[in-house]
């Protein structure tokens, strides 16, 4: 087997412009194309983070990009813990940054 170049028209994984979709991310209207992930639409704007850690409030966005690490969690249409790298954007989605505070120790427990 030898390496060869394909023309863009023959490339089976080439870009195909789909129907436009518009989503709201933290109140900002963003646009993408049908089939694009929420993370893809956000990253296309140049934004690299959309969540902060519970401990230390450190910024997070896409780390693995395949749904393993949970760094890209967002709330979509009031549904928390959605991995933005796996969820395909749907026209009208409302995405908000997710920040889960650390749990409060219970009085009388080892930590409290």
C-alpha cells in the first residue's frame, strides 16, 4: 500500500456544510453547523474554557475530546453534567457554564 493524495471532492471525511444551528452559551448567541458538537461550536469562537473546578475555581474546557475526562461538563437545557465534546448541538440549545460547589461537611462527621 502506498500513500497518495486524494482530491478534496473524493475525500470521504471532507467538510460538508450542513444546516446552520444557533445556540446560546452563557447568554451569547453562537452559530455552527448541524452535526457539530457543542464543544466544537464554542472552540470555534476562540473560547477555551467554560467550566471551573469545584476546588480552586480553575478553568476547564476540552481536555480529551472523546468523553472520557469530564472536563467539558456544561448544563444544556437545564440538564446538568452534559459532556460538551459528545453532545451534538441542536438549534435553540441553551448552554450554561457549570460550577458545582464542594459539598458542605455534615456536623458530627469525620470532616465536620
